[in-house]
C-alpha cells in the first residue's frame, strides 16, 4: 500500500471533516479546520492514497511557558490527528505526526504538545515512541468527562526512522 503525505488544500475539507467525524468523538466545525489552516498551513497535512484523503493532522503554533522550564517558547500544538480505521497500524499516523513536527519546527516551534484520551492506549504508545512524555493528567478534559494526558516533547529530540515503519 502506497500513500503520500502532503499539505492540506481547501478542497480537502469535506474529506477531512468526514474522517474527523468517523474516527473521533471530538468533532469540529469546518470553520475551525479552515482557521487552523489559515494560521499554519504547512502544519496541516493529509495522507492520501491515489488522491483520496485517508488521514489528517492539524496543528497550531502557540507561545507559552516551556513544559521543561520557566522560559517562554514557541510551541507546536497537535490539535487533531486521525486515520481511517481500516488503514491504521501501517505507519500513516506516525508519518503524519513526524512530518507535522518538522513543519512546526519550520515555524520556529522548539517544543510540541498535545492532549490525548487516557483510554487511547494505542495513541499514547505512538506518542511515547516519538519521544513524547506524559506531563500531567487533565481531569475531565473531554466533553464526556474523560481525562486526558498532556504530552510534551522537546524539539531537539530526534525520532528514529524505525518508528515510522
């Protein structure tokens, strides 16, 4: 199975919204996706097979206090990532994440973070493989009351190519 990762284009919006609604309990309006694309277009990526969008990652660049000290830094925030269920466990999500990290660093991000459901052990495992650390538990973070892990990673940590395969 051959797939490619490329920048999101506005014409991809219907596919991305469909993937979001199919894969995740957190659904966003079209305007939310487009707003993230407007502010950090290089960090909004899709995975495709033969021109069909099969996954996405959308990120934003924020300024805040470092998760590894007290200094202000530019942070890359992974807002949402999803791959169609029948195409998981083939490295597509990992490739989306690794590529997004590279793109966020091009915007000057030196740290990265995300929130993930505590119950989503598969995603937590992928993030740990990519050198993200659990920094804290966010109690009742999700609309349904489930807790989230806040996971963070320093920008200088390299990911081995074997993590993508």
